[in-house]
């Protein structure tokens, strides 16, 4: 049985314009330039100018148009309502970027690159091979990954050849083609089914009469587990050799590549893009000055031509065609004016955020020493700017700053805090830096265990648990003590 009842709900709905504004804030410089170019193409009423903008007359024109009784498109979204209390002015936006920004060139280099697949296919067609073996070899090459490894089982390849290629063969035949043709191709190590085989294929192509090379090949073939676990004493006892002999063999192994396909493009066309800093941090007379990259602060205006056309059409109230045309132009003008406001609110948000970050991390920007980094989380910056935490997150995402000490990824400036023995809050980045220094100075013949690192850092005033040391070590991509051992 159907029933009717009233129900009150309290909710929030994001307007499309608000969503677009949030997306604009999140874009880094290169993405923003692409978005701006796209908007300029789609909306002819929007223009970008290099000289100072003139006084915007669009507001008064809009009022005159509405006073004449012609229909207008209402906009219920006020960008200032969501983020700002003050009215942004795009005329002053030019003062928010650095005069040195021109040195950052936004050029994407399109380079033709040969893939590993193409390189191998060229070689396989130049050798003397039967038609059947050639088809098998081509299929095997097509199953290699970008590192040059054959990760698939031979049995699966045999089945695929039968079902998809109509080639009925055996596992032994595919292995024979793999080992006698594919693995003989350049680069050495291609077609390997694992790291051990990859390294062996490379070492076997070297001069075998060399003592170090012969020993390296023997170690890779018969003592691979001991090698990977750095059980060097076991290897020395096994071959009854001196430590220097093992060092020479390890030096030969270190010259081998674990990813022989790494020097080839994974696609036919590779796009190489340099990092374009979104912000410029200058230090003058002990003062840290944050600036926007000029590419983030374009000078925009509403098209004078479109405003003139709107004025012309608005005088003809009797023509339905002119009325429709006027509505279309009015819509474009409204969109252009909103976009200008949105861009300037984006600039304002970025500038206020980087100013707050600079205020928080002034010592770091002056010294460039990571130990000067203060504990800082998104909420700290949000409290200074008055923005929501999600807005701060969008600002720092994928953005970089050009500082006197190099390019800095903004998210790297954020870290949690721990309390040291003096009761002071220190950044986890500072602790990680100390951890790296301690490990960097350790005796590589007897690397420090995590328990030993706990004791050393405690002596330096950082009371950290062993599991925390292990977590920080993993975050820094530092292996366990056993794998850091060297001769």
C-alpha cells in the first residue's frame, strides 16, 4: 500500500561552477595552461592580453541590457560565497608573479623512440630461421614485458599458438626457439624468465677467460641465493678464494643490468616534459618572498567585440533571431566574466597558501637544510589561511616551488611531529634525515640493525620504537642491515 509522507533533509549540493573552480585550484602549471587554452578556444568572448587591462565595462552594459527588458541568463553561483569575502581584481593579478618566470619554458618535446619490440623484430627477421620458428619467435617477442623478461609460462604460449595462431607445437620447441634465437638477440639478457637467467645471459657473453668474469658466472649459476642474501663468507668458503677475488667478481656482476629493456621506449612516441615550478620563492635580506609563476597569473578580459555585438542586438527587440543571438552572446559573456573571477580566485588561493607555507617554514627556505623543517600538516596551513583542509590539499597536490636551494615538491614540506627528550616537537623529516646520516656513516661490513639504530637515535634525543625505525627505513627505500652489507 502506497503512503504519502513529508520528510525534511539537510544536504549540500555542489554547483557545476564550484566543482570547476575546485578543479582549477588543483591543476599544476602545465595542466592549467592547457585548460586555459581550451577555454579560450571554446569561448570567443574570453581574451588573454599581455598589456594592462582596461576598466571592465561589462557590468554596466549588463545592467543596460536588462533594463531594456530583454531576457538574460541568471547565474546563481557566486564564487566569492564559497572561498572569499573580498572581491578579486584581475587587474592586480600581474603583481602576484615573478619577473624571472620567463626562464621557465613550457615546451613538450615529442621524440620518436624505438620500442624494444620493434628492435627485436628487426633483428629476428635478419637471421637465418625457418618460417615456423620465425612465427614462434615473433609470438615470444610479443609476450616480453617492457623490462625484456618473459613472464608467461611456456605452456600458456604453446596453447596460445595453437588457438590463436593455428601453430601446433610443443613446449620443447618453444624453449628451443627462445634459447637459440630470442635470447641470442641484442640486448644481452633479453627473453630471460627471471633475474638469475637475465644476469647469466649477460655474463656469458663476456670473455670467459677472465678470472673475475668466470667466478661471477659461477656465483650466478650455483650460488645465486647466497649472493642475493649477501652471505659472502659462504661464497668465499665454497670457492676457497680471497676476499679481493670476490670483490672483483661482485664488481663484474654490478655492471650487469637487471632490466635490459629499460633503455627502450615503452611507446613509439614518448613525451618528455620538464617540471615547471608553480611558485617562485625568493630570499632577499633575510626575507622570504613567495611569488606565483607568471603562467599561473594570466591577464584576462571580456571581448570588446562581443560586448559591441551584444549592444547592437539588444537594440532590436522585435526580431526573434536577434533575441536568440543576444541570449547566446550574453551566455558567453557571463561565462567569460565568471571564468575571470574563478581564475583570480585560483591565483588568490595559491598565493595565500604558499604565503602561509613560507611563513611556517621560513628557516628552511633560508637555510635549505631539511633539519630546519618544522612539523606541518594541512590543518596548520588551513588555520592560517582560513581555507578548508581539502582546498589546501588541492593546492599542494602535484605542485612545485623554485627555491634558492632547488626545486621543491610542496608535499615534501609537510610532515607529522614527534616529541624529543627535551619536550620539543620535531618533524619526522628531521628524524628521517638523521636516520639516513647514521646509516650513511655505518660500517658497511657490519651494518647497523634496527635495534642498534634505535639506541643511536635515542642517544641523539629521539626516543623512537623499533617498528617506527623500520617504517621510516622502508619509506626511505633503505634495505635491512643484512642487505646493506658490503665487502
